[in-house]
């Protein structure tokens, strides 16, 4: 599990601040868990769907930024 956590942390570290902050804000609004619970349980396999959800939010934001320009 540690490898998966490291991969997700690496993924997040590559995001620019604006995208990361906006994704966290949206995630906090639409998810049924808090960001604190999510970040402290990254190693837990039950939270895999939340990692995927977070990545979908980032993809949405990146697509939106491309079409905005």
C-alpha cells in the first residue's frame, strides 16, 4: 500500500498550487468525507475511490483551463 500512497503523493506534488487548492475545495464540497479523513487514510484500500475521485476533479479542472484559453 505504501507504493500507492507514494504514487498519489507524487501525483499531487506535480500539480500547480491553484489546481491543487481548487481540487481540494471541490473535493471537500462533493465528497462524503473530510479532507482530513482522506489525507490521513491514504494507505487504506477503502479510500481508493476517493483518490480516483480527486484525480477526476483535477482532470475536470485541467480540461476547463484548456477550453478557457
